C-alpha cells in the first residue's frame, strides 16, 4: 500500500496511521514486542490529548531525550512542577 492510500484509508475510517503501522510493523517501534506495544500505546495516548497538553509534555520529552549519559530506557524524570500548569488547562 502506498502512503497516500494509507492516509486516505485512515481518513475514511477515522483511524490513526501510526496505529496501523504499529500493528503491521511492530519491529519499527521497538526491539521487543513489549517495547513496541508500550511505544504504540504512548503514541496513541498522545494523539488523544488536547494540543495544550501536548505542548506541555513536549519540553519534558525533549529533556528526557537529551539527558547526557542516559539511554531512553533509564532516563530520570527531571524535577519539574507541571501540576500547577496542567491544572490551569
């Protein structure tokens, strides 16, 4: 299937192209089945959030991604007080 057909099909069905790819090619999302499922679930959760929440999460995700000396598996969550900001949404 071509990408344009996949996108058209997703628009008709109201489905996520990422979810369809994750289901048919999980090896693109992780080295193990569990990792692939976890990443697909995280992406699906992000797709459901309002834009304002995603905007709040993006800097946190970028910080975790850029932690020196940490892999994405064992990165520590930086001490940031997001609860006040999230509560205002």
